[in-house]
């Protein structure tokens, strides 16, 4: 392939297709964040709880998922979830489940740090007013933990946005994979990958700025 | 949905050989990448805290760029785009004449990416060391580079050991992206075994155990290292531990 | 039945009318495996490929089209008729070569419609329809490179697609002493392989001759590419379906056999292969004759 002139025109030509991919990327990001947070919080609570077997199980879960590459987790879930469920499941759901369970381990560590950062005086005071353990957790500890960890959580959200590009390893048509198809089909890797890099860069930078700005607002 | 179990397949050749080969490639890839990332990252970290606005700008831009583009996209840029935008002979070298082009490209990409994260860590480390010791060193006649080499950086490294260890572990995990350009590292080998034998559960379990072993090994070595370089009298590690 | 015969003609009529309903109800209850799954969900899922021209690929509108897809759609028609469904939704899932068998066995797809060749190893996991095409493994190279046959690839770099038979064959070849120093690179899909050939990363891309012809015809610089080399191995393609599902197998094979026996198959062949300039080979002509199993 001689470096014939670049054809940046293929980007606008394929914009609808690329946009579809981006929608999938955004959907994966949002859902993985949500699911990861929920399960991560449950894991954090389990680890700090008094029921030892559950705490141990949660610890094992977190350590296993934090020691493997996300790509391996994606392969695992992509091929094994349908086998375990005993019924077919779409690629999107397999990949999403993989991301949720993987990120939950990381969220769990963040929330756990947040919970441990809540001053014990708060908990004691809350119990003294007659709230049950669960109520204390729900109304006093967790809100404070999340608020304290918001910057880290936001960073994690941006990381997840970038991690969704790994859907390329199973051919799930996210933004990167969509660009990949065009690059291969039309022989235009330079234009397509440069475009992908710029889009990710711009979106991530904007998200980072947004996070920093909201943090300033919080402190005020 | 039935599944035919066959754990023995992992002990058969060529699959066992594939797993071992994958493990070796993962370790080699990670070590080469780390050997690029640590010096480069330290340099960028120093630049980010430098007096010169140019240096700060370059350092800052580097980190911004390499942090906000997903690592897979960076790899595709290195592998598919770079050889095409360079002059023909340079491009040909990268694609054909260089030994193991896929491995080298993946190692370089991983190195440059990790360097941006090390830069942030080292900058924090340098800030933790504080200006006191650096000023004392300059006052006693050392040049700027001597100050960094003999006073600031050694201290910064020891203070930042926990996050650096964490980053080292992350390199091993990130090395798996090399499979997208055909490097037969551990995850790829597990995938290969799965596609040849259809024993996915066994293959991926083996890879999981091996990654876990790498993690455990690195953490154990790190604990020994941490004890040996413990700096008496400095509350330095506070805030650096995760 | 005895009661039908012994009680007057009106009852006989009633029984005769009732009998088919009785039989049909039995058939409906007897549906198992894929036919049951399709009937229950009202949909069938075809596994296709992104760029295996002209068998299974995505056209400019990103629809799944191709020779294998057309054959699968004939099967879908037959399934629709057999199950008596007024409407049958067809879902398409593009799969990478390495994923096609697992996705079939785990139920994500019901028919695998691409360029999967029948091998004994695969038959341990899935079932195959009657053969749908015969191909040989050849080389796609740039004319300028002078690569004409397998010996020309000695000591050079050969590309193959991951998880395909071509990968195993070429790796075995590269392992022989005559081919020492030959590197083999694997790619996630044929499009990536073509790109690597065009950028000079590999000296030849090896896969089935028809797939290569298709890749070449869609390439931007097709006049600089050539499909060359004696076929290293022969393979037959077939449509993949789940194992242990004889009723579904019968529907699939029946649809294909009827197609092969009719002149329609020539039309289908022409549609996909004349744009590539590939006339029907003797092997394929014979294959259609053999495959046109009598009802």
C-alpha cells in the first residue's frame, strides 16, 4: 500500500455506523459503572461486615478479579456465561456482565476505603439515636463514603469508558470495533485510528474537566 | 447446555507448552515495557515539576495524551499507523526487519503508556520529598541533575514504592492487550487452547491461576523490598499506600 | 380408530377431520431442540462473518449477505414452512472465526453460515449440513512480490486467520525443515490480513481460494494482487448446526438438497461468483450433483 493521499472523507461517510458504535460504547460505560458500583458496594459492605465467611468470600472475589487482566475476564464471561446459564445470551450482555463483575472488584476497594474513612463517632452517634445497623449504613455511612470518594469514583468512570474499547477482542461492535471494520474494509487505518484516538482524547479530557469542575463546586 | 470436562488437556502437549510459552512472553513483555516506563516516566515526572514552563508543558501534555487515549487505541496507532506515516525505509524496518515486530511494538506501547502513570506517581514522590533536602544539596554545590540523581529521586522511589509496585502489577495485566496484534502472550494462548480443544473453562482457569501466581510472586518480592528500603524517621509512606 | 369405523359415517367423517389435528398436536408437542427453540421464540439466529466475501460478509449498508447466507435463508424458509409460522424473525450475529463453534454450541446462534469446513474435530462439538462448497487453500500475494507458490514463501512471513484450519495447516508447514525461518502471523479476521498484506507486513495471506478471490475483488488495489499457488489442502464448507438434533438436521439438509437438485443453484452460484470471475469448478459441479439427495 503506497501512501496515496489520505482520504479523510471516509469519516463523514461512515459517521452513522461509527455513531452506532459510540452508542454501544456509552451504553456499556453507563451500565458498567452502575452495575459495578452496586455490586462493588455490596462487596465492600460484606468485607467489612461481621459475618466472616461472607467477608472472606468477598475478599477472595476482589483479589481474584484484581489480579487478572480485563481481557481475560471478557473472554471468560463471553464464552462461559451462556454455558453456565444453560441458554443463549447476546454478546452485548456477556461483555457487560464481564465488565460489571470486573469493575465491581475495583469499586469495592474504593467504597471500602470510603467507608473506613467515615469517623467512628458518626456511627456511634447514629446508633445512639436508635437507628439499626442497616439504617446507619444506608443513611449515614454510605452517603458520606460515596461523597468522600467521588473524585476517585469519577476517575474510575473515565477509566471504564476507555476500557470498553476492549470489546474489540470479541468483535462486539463498539466505537473502536466499528472503526476497525472500516479501516480493514477500506484499507484506511491511518484515518480511522487517528479519528478514534482524537475522539477518545476529547471525550476523556472533557469528562476529566467536568469532574474537576464539579469537585470545585463541592468544596464551595 | 452441556460441557465436557477435561482438565487433563492442560497437561498434554502442545497445550502445556503453549501455556508455558504464553507465561514467558507475558513476563518478558512486561519486564521490557517496565524497563522503558520507569526511566521515561521518572523523566516526565521530573519535568512536570520543573521550573521551566516548557518542561512542565511537555510533561503535562505527555501525561494528558497518554492517559486519555485507551491503551488498545494507542497500540493500534503504534502498530498500524506509525509505520505508514514514517518514510518507507523506516516503516519497512518497523514492519519487517526489526526482530519480533509485534512483541517490540507492544512492549514500546506498553512502556510509553505506563510511563505516563509513573510520571504522576514520581511527581507525587518528588513533592513528598520536599524542597528541604534538594536545597541543602544545591547549597553544598551539587548541580541540578546531581541533586536529582543522588538525593531526590532515590528518596522519591523509596517513598513511592507501594504505588510503583501496584503499577508494576498493572503492567502484567495490561500486557494482555498485545493479543490484539497477534502476540502470543498468556491470555492469547489460553484463547488458542480454547479454540483448538473447546475446553474453555480449563484453559481460562489455567491462565487465571498463572496471573494470580505472578501477582502473588510480585507482591511477595515487593514486601521484602519494602522492608529493606524502609526509611527510618520518615512518615513518607502515609498517603502513598492504597 | 376402532370406534371411528364401528360408529356410522358421520362419526367417521368427524374422526377423519379430527385425526390430522390430533397428529399435528402430537407433532407440536414432539418438537425438540432447535425447532422447538425457534417455534418458542419466533426467531432464528444466523451466525455470519464480517468480511468473508462472497460467502458471508457485511455489505456497504452493513447487512449480512453472501452465498452461505443465501443458502441459510433457504433453510429459514423451509423452517418457516415446517413449523407453520406466519412470520419468522431472522437475527444476524457476526462472529469471529474462533468464536463460531462455541457460539453455536451455547445457543447464541442456530445456524453457522460462513466458510466453516467440515472436520472430524469439529464434528465432536457440532453437526454439519450436506457440503455446500469445495475449496483449496491458496495464497494471496502482491504480483510485484514474485510470490507464486508455496516454496516462494520459505523464510518469509505468512498470514492466516486465527482459529481456522488454514492456521493449523500453515503452522504445520512452517514447522517443516524446508520452511525453517518462516514466520506465521495470525489475524482476527480476513480484512486485517489483507491490510497487513497491503502494508507489507506479510508476504502472503493464506486461506481458501474463494475467500481470497473475494478479498481481492473488494480490495482497492486489486490489480496488484493475485491468488496463486497449488491448493495445499482441500476442504468442504457446510452450514453448522447443533449436534444431536436430527429433526432440525433433516430440515436443513432437505432444504439444501432440494436447492442443489433444482436449476436455482446455478442462479445462486452466478450471483455470488461471477463478479469474482470464478467459474464453477468441476469439484463443485459434482458436489451439487451428489448433494442433491433424492427426497
